[in-house]
C-alpha cells in the first residue's frame, strides 16, 4: 500500500479516537492523555486567550470559505455567460 494511503488511514484512526475537550472544545485522545494538551496547564485567563485565538481562527476560516465560494460562483457564472 502506498505510504500516502497508510498515513491517511493512520490519521483517520487517530481522529476517531479523539473527542472534544470539555473545557476548550479542541480534540484530543482521552485514552492516551489524562489532561488536555492544549488547555490542561492553563489558568482561566490563559484559557480565555486560547478561546479568543480559536474564535479568530474560526472567523478567518469562515471568511476564506465565503471568498472561495464567491470566486467559484463567479467563475461558474462567467463560464455560463461565455459558453452560450
Ligand atoms: Zn482543552
């Protein structure tokens, strides 16, 4: 089996074992680590900063998704206009 497929299958297996942290919402394997590696050592102030960073990243990804969807729609519209 090619290395790419093995890596992909290993990644899928690892992702299935992960579940969201009750404190920060990020994914980690509860069977391997007792504490969340992202927020387990943070106090409440640091946790707020982590959650604020997470919100900024989610907002950026949402904005990028909107831009790519708009570009795809514009390309489809142009293709449709010039194909006729
Ligand atoms: Zn956490």
